[in-house]
C-alpha cells in the first residue's frame, strides 16, 4: 500500500520497489494512471481559480483577439477598438 501511494503521487522515495516482471508492469501502469490523475486534479484546481479571475465582460475576448493581431489591424479596426474601449470605460465609470 505504501509503495502504491508513493508511486501514484510521484514522490518515489525508492525505499520499496518491485523486483518481478509482473510487479514492474503493474508499477508502470500505476505510474501512468497516477501521473494522469495528479495532472487532472492540478488542472481542475487551477481552472477553478483562473475562472474566478477572468472578466465577464463579453467584449474583452474580442478586444484581446484583435490586439493579438495588432500589426495587421487597419485604421478602421483600430478606431473600432478605441470606441469599444471608450464605451467600456464609460460603463465602468457609471458603476
């Protein structure tokens, strides 16, 4: 039991290790499953906290997408972004 917990959590103290072929095969399977479970758990916790910090304003993803292609924006697209940001600013000031 101790070995399986240490292996699954990827701590790997090395104090106990399988010596038979079947034991090593089980160890490999357990390691892959353990890495996957730990990765999913870590990802889920991270997603929970990151979602809490993201803005809920629907215009922000559009503005970010446009800014990612800043070099290719036309003057009209830049004006549109300026208008959108001014509207968001006024909206925020009203709150």
